[in-house]
C-alpha cells in the first residue's frame, strides 16, 4: 500500500477509530492548517516586511435621506449632517463618496439589482424570483469584490488566512433569494451570512476545542501503540510505525501551532457571549454589537482579512422600536418626501446605523495591531454602503459609500463629489488598494475609464 493511500484512507479510519470528532477530522487532515493563520515554516510572520491590510464592507438597506446624509461641501473642509454625526470623531479618517452609481441594468427590480449587483458589478441571471413590476431574476452573474479580493489574498502564503473571508449578518432572513444575498463566490454562488452570533462563535472557535480534545487523545495513543506493537506481525508493525510517525508529526504540528499563536498574538481565548440572546427584531442592537465584537476578535486573530456585515436585507423591514419607531423600515422608505415626520424617522434609522459603524471603527481604533505598531484601524478600510440612493424613488444613483480607516493608503478626511460614475470603478479601486491589479471587474463596459480617481 502506498503512503498516499495510507494518508487518504488508513489515517482517516485510524483517527475515527480513536474517537476523534467528525469536526476534527478535516481539521487534522488539513495539516499544517491547524487553526492558525499561516504555516510556522514561513518564519512565524505573514507578509514579513509588509503590513496586513483588511477590508470590511457594511450594508444597510432602503436608501438614505440625501438632505440629512450627504455633506454639502467638497474637500477637506466639510461638515457632517445628522445621519453621519456619530462619525464626527473619525472625520479625519473618513471619505464621503457622493456621485457613485450602480448603473447595472437588466432583470430584477431596483432592490434586487441594488444588492445583487452592489458588490458584483454585473447583471443578474434571468430567473423566477419576481419583485415589484420588473422582470423576474435569479442570482448574480459574477463573483463579488469581497470574494475576489479574498481569493487573491488566499492564493499567496504570506496573506493566506484560515477562512479567507467571513460573512456576518444581523437579522438576515434564513430564506435564500436575491434580496437577501450580497456576497457571491462566483456566478450563481450566493454566500449566506451568519446572523446567529452563537453559530458564528462555533465556526470561529469550534476547531480550537477539537485541538484540545486531539491533544489529550494523542497522549493516550502513544501508549496504546506501544502495547499493540509487540503482538502483531512484522507487516502490520510497519503500518503501525507509519501511524506512529503520523501521530508524532501531528503532535509536533500542534506544538508548532501553539508556538506560532503565542508568537503572533493569536493565542487569546475565544470570547464569551452572554447566554440566551434571542435572534429576533427587538434584540437587533445587542445582536449587532455581538457580531461586531466577534468580527474584530476574529480579525485580530487573523482568521480572515476580508469581512462583510449585512444588516437585514434589501427591502429590509426591521421595526426599530428601540428608537421609538414602530413602522417597518422599508414601508417608511416608500413614503413621499413631504411627510417630514417620516423623513425624520428615516434619518434617525440611518443615524443608528452610523452609530453601529462608529462602534465598529472605535473598536478597531482601540485594538492594537497584533505584532506591529499602531491600531487595527490603521490597516483596515471599512466601507458602509446601501442598495439604493433613495428609497422612495428606488434610484441607484448616488449610492452611499462612506469609507473609514487606513487600510488602503487612500487620502482620508475628505468629502468627494463625482459626476455619476459607475460603481465598478470603485470596486476596482478596492482591489487595487489591496494589491490586486484588476483591469476590469463585473461588467467591463462600466470599467472603461479605469480605477476611480481622486482616492490617493
């Protein structure tokens, strides 16, 4: 029997017979990826000599109230209006990008194209999901920029992480349709965000628990192998020796993993979540903070360098009772501008999202960059966006793009105003900022003028 067959068959069965959990099996067989972000053989540092760069995309739905959202001024001397007021402490690290438009047409209603084409920059497939009065549609025809960037980073050992990307949600419905999915691994490949923080915690740290179980099992295995060795044939003993070698190698790599984590600052304990937080509308503020905390913790541990945070969905109908608002968000967004009380409620809703963004950015600012100087915010760009520019018109002109942080070496602290440029050019700029020199992204017709200018 060849060594490769032993690796692929006998070792798996060998571990199962030892009682190793199903979750631990793929974890084991993926050595040296034992829950740490890079192979210790690379010298214990990833991207040595080059800083880490991260991208976070945050989504909230149903457009904004332009008159209370966008700064009037252009350049470095600009004032934040009520919707963006919570971001005042980070104004010098902020870019407001007005005039960036989702020009992708085709099948699907405004909300469907708004979210389905937001990060993909390409049309939706024809399909049977009917929305509004437009033609039905299906999933997006292409990969989303977060996944394109994650794929680029995962292709290089120095920037590879355990997960590549993480998709967080807050009150995203479990049903799968075009309105509920923002990220795509490829054409017709929507990615579901995880809205349950307990489920996300298990995804992030369940493998560490398996490592602990595995260490205790391997201690017992050594003694068992010695006992069996004396009473089996020479041929079986050779096979057993191979198994013993495998066990010793596994123990060594577990030890290397622990040493690497300690050296790189990743040896922190999994966070503890409060028990019994219901995943429902009224607990949305608490769920939001739990998900943000988990995101920052996971990025501090270098589990991923790309993440998305999706609040509800396109056509999101959250009732923000904690703000004194009892009507659903989507319903309010369709009311005419003349209803000032509704405009005030919509402004209050977007201000709440800005407060959550401010919480995220402050956490990044207050978290030291592991193994380096400065804060995580110095190496992270956070982009807040939306599927619509304005809810009651369903326009996809002037899509909100508010950027914060120092992850991409852009010149921050400015309000920029463009003349209805395709958002594909901004998506390309995100990729370029992380070293991925795309010539086009999504629909190539939207990329003729190249990467969005004025950012650096």
